[in-house]
C-alpha cells in the first residue's frame, strides 16, 4: 500500500468516528483547500507566463505587477 492510499484509509477511519455535521465540515474544508490550490496554480502559471514574456509587463512595484497579472487577458 502506498503512502497516499494509507493516508486515505487513515482519513476514512477518522471520518467513520465523526457525526454527520462534522463530516460535512471536513468536506467543506477539503473543497476549500482544493479550490485554494487551484487558484494558486492558476496564479503561478500567470506569473510564469509573465516572466517568459517580460516585455509585455512593465511595472514600477510588486503590487502593480500583481495587478497587471490579475488583469491580463488569458491567451489560452
């Protein structure tokens, strides 16, 4: 059994001990973490794209750079 399977089995054992309301909280938190990771990956990809095309982003501060990335149109 690999590590991921063991971790899932451990989580399932813990969940079986929890009341339904707590299971729903765990589910909501897991969805939150998954969505946060998705947004982080999208942001990293936009930053890497901006780094590959440095002439397209001219900023005088980090805040301005991040704002430019967030406002950039997706070419994908």
